[in-house]
C-alpha cells in the first residue's frame, strides 16, 4: 500500500468514527452536542449508520477483549493538577466511575446494566507527578506516571511486571547462608560493592558482573542466596522476582513485549536485580525442527536484551537452574560467571545442624564427627528436613506426656543424638545421583567463566 493510499484509508477510518459518534449522540438525545459536532467536523446529513453497527457494542467487545488479555478492565485517565486533586479529595459528590442516575435509560430505548458502566473506571493523575521508588512505596507499588508518552498497552504491561517487584517480607542474612562462599563473593561483587564503592565501578573502566548463573543440585541453597541478596540490598536496589508465568503468554508476540517492558522498568528503577528462577524453562536449546516459532522469537528477544545493542546499565541479571546442560549455548555465553553451588562440606553440615538444633550444643566433638560421616552427600535441605523430623519427635513425646499431668514436662526436651540419627535414617539424599554431573559440567565450562 502506497503512502497516499494509507492516508486515504486513515481519513476514511476517522470519518466513519465521526459518523458513529453523531449517531450515538442522536440516539442519546444530545441534540446540541450532535449539531455542534456536525457543524465543526462538516459531516453530511445524508449518511445513515447501519442498525447492526453501534458504539455500545464495540465498547463492550473492547472491554471483553481487554479483560481477557490483561485480566483487568480498561481505564480512562483524567489529568488534573495537584491543587485540583486535593479539592477533589474533600468533595462529597459521587465518584467519577459511578453510574449516572439515568444510566438505566438510554435515548435509543434500550436498557443499560450497571456492569456496563462500571466495567471501565476513571482515575485521576496529577500533572506534576514523577515516578520514583519512594512514591511507589506509598501506594504499594512503583508509579509509572513518568512514562507519559508510552502507549496504554505498555503501561498496563509495566503494572503487571511491577507486581513481581519484591518490597518486603524477605528476612535472610548472609550469615544464615552456610557455605557457598564463591557464590556469595560473586554476588557481593556484582551488587553490594558497586553500591559501597561507586568510584571503583564506573562505566568504561571497572564494571561489575552483569549476568550470573547459579547451578547445582536441588536443595543446595541457590534460591536462598537470591533471597539473602534481596534482603541485604533492601531500600537500595529494586529486586524483581520473575517467574515463567509473568513472561510466557498464549498471545502472539506478548512474551517479547513482557521481556522488553521488564528491562525498561528495571532500567528506569536502576540499580535493579532481575532474578529468574529455573531459567532453563525460558532458555532451553533452540531446535529449528521441533521448536515453535513463538518460542524462538521470545528467546531471540531475550538474547538481545541480555547483551544487545542497547546497554543494560544498572541491571544485574541473576539466574539459577538445576539443569544447566539444557540451556542454549548462546545464553551460556552471556553468563559472565557460572557458579556451582555444591553440596555442603563436613564443616558446613556440622554448622547447619548446630543452627537448626539449638540443643545440639551439648553434644561431644565425637558425636559431630560421626554426624559428618553419616550425612555425607546430604544437601542443606536434606539436613533441614532431618532436623525438623527430630524436633517433631520431641513434640510427639511432649504431647504424649501431657496425658499424665503429674509427669508432664514444661517444654519439649532437647533432641538427643539417638533421635537425630533415627531421623537421618528416614531421609534419603536427593542429590547423590546428579551432583557429579554438575561438577563435570562446571569443569567443562570453567574456562568460559
């Protein structure tokens, strides 16, 4: 289609919309408004809109489409000044998005239900408002009013992305993460040190790590490391916890838009950390024979955002996986550091038991040496389950003793070594069959770090 044909088509669309508005005003009985529009737009009076074409039907179809696509009703945003907003807050009149008194009667003779009027909400924004993390915390999530020139679709996706912005509830310190010294060192170099020593980490000279992959058997503490990083940088860094449900969409082209908007918002609220859990689900190997076109497009967009033409300054991407060998080589190249979160050492396992079982402080050194041998091959989560089972054993004994009030103790007794060994017998190491594969993969990819 030539440029002239596009202009004619656009002019035809605008003229048809005006005809629909004129007919709608006439059906509502708004004669003065209709005549003003006809005179200003120079609309001929010899045009009759078909009976099966009306704005109300189009509006309802649009609301239905919008609700299916975004899970919410569309909004009309009215710009007001801050002074007008304060005056509006003290008014006692009906809200802007409430139905008018005669909403049940229309000039066309039909009936209008309250659901139709309430399906589209009208909200106010201040003309001088600016987006910031501080303003966002007042309202429960970041404000995006600074993106005034962005499309409504972009702003809707941005609001969905901001739901994955972690604000509170994470209380894990570095001291609670036992072991994984190499991983903690890399995370501190990537996020914490640039905050403490900004003069050392400047663009063009010394830049921190931009993209890190944590891999290892399940239960070794990869997600716990991310939680500790989130807690240690609260108030200083925007932390996005992204799951596959946020990115993957059944609509064609939507996944690429979600990724693009995610990085736009993270760049706006930088410094930011984007955490992808189980990243192999989004970055699996590309196979032209069996892979769907939508999956290839999404991965191509993801690759460009991780290391493309537009720099991702102020954004740190942290990913973890239990299956690093299933990740596409193009994504592996973009991970500047690939860190193996291995099984805890004997010293680490003993320290975990001491932290999880306070009563174990009375055990002898020989008992701990015996436990370190028994727990060979256990992950941190395996030890947590064993300690929890030992504590539950004491709770069962305490409840059983309550039946005889004269002999009931005041509180559960400390866990004995025999009880803990009995609990260890009920726990099967979950990583024994896969840990060696992770070590071999780490050794193979070590030169690429």
